[in-house]
C-alpha cells in the first residue's frame, strides 16, 4: 500500500475523508446533574481528577470549522463523544457536530464512554442522538455493521462498544459482525472497490495496564479477518495517541491493510500536552494519502503538518 504525501504530491483523489475521535465533550455543570451513581460516579471522579481541562469544546469547534472549510466528502468519528453518556453531553456533541451534516456526509460509531452507563445503553441514548448518521433519517434500523456504498469506496461502520464490567473499557466486534464485515469486504473487492472500516477500539497493543482495562476482546480475530479480507483502510479511536500500522493477510498481495488511530481531537487548548488532532485521508485505487492536522493553541486553529 502506497502512503502518499498530499502536501508534496499533486493528484486528484476520488474521495477525501476526515477522521476525528475521542472528543470527550463535557458541558459545564453537568457533573451536578441527577442520575450519577455507581459506574457514573467512578467516571465522574476520573473525569474531575484526571481529565479536568484536558479535552476542550473550543478545540472541538475549531476542528469542525476546519473540516467544513476543507470540503471533505465524508467525515468519520470513531467514538467517545462523551464521558459519562449523559444526555447533556450527547446534546452538546450533537450541537458541536451539526455543521458536519447528516447521513450523507457524516458517520459516527459509539465509544465505550458513549455506552458508559447501562441505563443509557438500554435507553438507546447514543442511537437516539446519532442513529440518523448511521441508518438515515429515522435512525431506526439499529443493525451493525452499517454499510454505506460511496461508489468507488465502501464505508463499513462497526460497533465495538459494549457494557463491560465496572472499571473496564472493553470492546467486542462479535462473531456476527465479523462474518458480515468479511462478506462486505469480499463483495467490494470483487467489484474493484476499496473498503474503509472504522470502529472505536484499537487493534494494536497499548501496554499491559491499558490492555487489561480497555482492550478489544476479540482483537486478534478482528485484525486477522480484516487483513485476510484485504480491507484498504481501518480507522479507530480509543487510544488518545496517534498510531499507525500495516496488517498483512493470507492473500499477501499489495502492501496490506493500513490501520490508523488519529488520537484525540480535542486536547491542547492551553498549548501544553499533546495538541488535538484529526486526519484527512484521500483514497484512490487502493492508495491512501494522509494529511495530519494539529491544533495550534497560539492561533486557536488546526493546521496541516508539513512533511
Ligand atoms: Fe477516549
Ligand atoms: Fe475509549
């Protein structure tokens, strides 16, 4: 697989796709709203003690502004829009992301934080707010994976978020989705189309503690299937640092499946720590080009990395 540098290579891509992730938006005052108990209370402590001020609504708005300006064909968000799956967090995320459009231009998969509280999952909170980006206007189908045929590229949205044991952030693709994803990729390949698969949880190893607490339970099966089937590009979130790797499958043709985590989009407001980030991919005939955008606190905006 050829990774091109769009800043120095002049060509006309068939499709440009923006990738944002792990926004963790939190409206002021939400901590004191009702409904926080058990799992949410643990999360609230984590949020206040560890994450306070790390993720910024202003940086999220700056990312959305830039993506709109870039006139991409589609935007993919790989989960963790919220922290505690509170209604007020979903409302804020919905308002911040509104300029990106609906079903035709935007697809969002849930992260473990969007399924944080069992009561919110059972009530279908994420699906109520963002189902229309997955299943169209009525947002009712509820079937996974979600497949959007974009002509030369097929988008495959996968749900890995689940209700894990308390203090765990595990994810699962599951046998049913694995089978269906394989079928979609095989069919697309047969038609000469590229496939872009995206999910919240990462496929790489993040270290002992992170794997113990927040791994994709069927990571090996998922990675093997995606590589064997020959997915063109796999996008994920969950790891707030960016990560890239190439998986090579049994067919051994081409240069493999490129797997990219863009990192968290909403960090770095103060200029300290990691700057917020998002990527824009160009995909054409199996080739993937990556533009890496970073938040520049001094200019209060995102700029592309020169490479
Ligand atoms: Fe996250
Ligand atoms: Fe996550």
